[in-house]
C-alpha cells in the first residue's frame, strides 16, 4: 500500500513540470499569434496643398494623409519660412514673397516617413522705373506706401546721388558710381506694418541713364516722375542668400566693435558666389564697399539705421575680393560709435585693420 502511494505521488510530481511547460508554450503562442496572423502595413505618407502659388500674403491649406503603421501617428509640417505645425491638415499664411519648400514628416511607434516637398510660390510685384538725368531734368523720384518687406535696386551708367527714405528718415544716402546694390528694410514683426518709402536719384557732373527697381507691395496710387514704368509679377527670395554655390562653403559671422571719431575699420574678404552685408550703428557713420578695387556702394548709416547690400555673382565659382570699410566721421573727438557688421554667404575673411 505504501509502495502504491509513492507511485501516485511520483506520477503527480512528474506531471507538474510538464503541465507548466505546456502552459508556458501556450502563453507564448497566444502572444505571438496576433503578430504571426497580422503583420502591420508599413507607414505611408502623402501631402497636398492648395493653392501652390499666389500673391503675397498667401494663405495655403495643407493636407496630410498617413496610412498603415502601428500606434498613434504624429504629424509635423515645416512650412519653409521658419514656422511649423503639428496638425495633420493646417492652414498657413506666407506674409513675405519667396519660393518656399513645405515638408511633412510623419512618425508612429516603429518608424518615420517624409513626404516629398511641396513648393509654394508667394509672389509680389516688381516695378521698373527708367529715365535719363539731364541738366534740364536732373531729378527723379518714386514715393509710395509699401506693405512689409521690400527690395530696392538701382543701376546707372555714371555717378549719381542716391537717397532712400523710410517713414521720413534717411536710411541710405550716397554717391552711387556705376552702382549695383540692393537695399532691404528689415521686415517687421508687425505683419500689418506700412512703410512710407521715398527713393530719389540726382544727376551729378554728367548726364546719366538710371533705373530703379522696387520689388514689393507698393500700394497704388504712388507718385513718380520717371518716364518709363513697368510692372511684373515675380517670385523672389527674401533676405538671406542660400547656401554657397559649388565653389565654397556658406558662412555667417557678426563683428561688433567701437569706432572712435576719425577712425576707420576695413574687412577684406574673398567671395565665392554671393555675399550679404548688413551694417548698423548707434551713431552716424559712413560705409564703403569696394569690389575688385571699384567702389560699388558708398553712403552713411544714420543713427539706429541698417544698410543691407547683397552681391550675387553670375558665375558662382568666380572668386573676387571685397573690402568693407566703416568710418566714424564725428567732429567731436570723444564720440564713439558702436558698429555691427553681419556677413553671410559664401566668403572667407582674409584680414581686418583699424586705422
């Protein structure tokens, strides 16, 4: 009888490990079976936008779509102008003219996907004015209200006097000798800002053929005595230059320094495709930009004013030398001007000197 009881106990003790093993296998199969029977589809993403082009300010409706994947899906739109949204289908207003690439990134618990970029063209108006400055008619001007950011370009075949006023303050005034320059007022954080802009050119020693181009939202009517006028719808890039062309590396550097009365400071650069120069000061100073030993722009920076000059080479790989000089012309020997020079584009600083 005792031997029979031991046999039963042995058999039961042998069953327990087997039953436990079977239970473990069953649980593993139960957990793995959904993944075996159902394989989640890969995450797919697509995006559309409407309209893709139009006049500034341009409001665009973006639509994001995602399928497949596993778990919650996250959306991230980058609109190409420094702003973004986490909504699947947001609306965005481009308040400055330019060509923008909007992209949609989508992610789930396992992976992320990027939709092809959508190009958005926010256009503006380019107005071209052209005329001859003679002894009988030595002056020409354009004046009107400009909405938000704008660009002014001027060209002439001989020396002329140029002036740009914004809201009654002279932001640029100088002798433009066979000049090619771009002046851009810093865009305001107030998107409803209005600028009263007055651009004038005056004959110097000889007759001159001059042209002024204003790209921006110039309200109608505007005032001008230029004889030739033409308006064109255009798309322009706003402000900063793109990354460097094939010949160089894009750079950005800012210099801030004090300039005593009667002293000057010159930065010598080697450019390779494009250069963006921004000069500001807390007191009146003069500035001069020379390219290949030729003065391409010269003028004065009024207190708390900003002068912006952009040079874009037609041949990106063509290297050239540029000198940027600022001078404190104050009569008071104790006068000190705090100056900031911002440089961006494809360039290398070769040297600087104060004298």
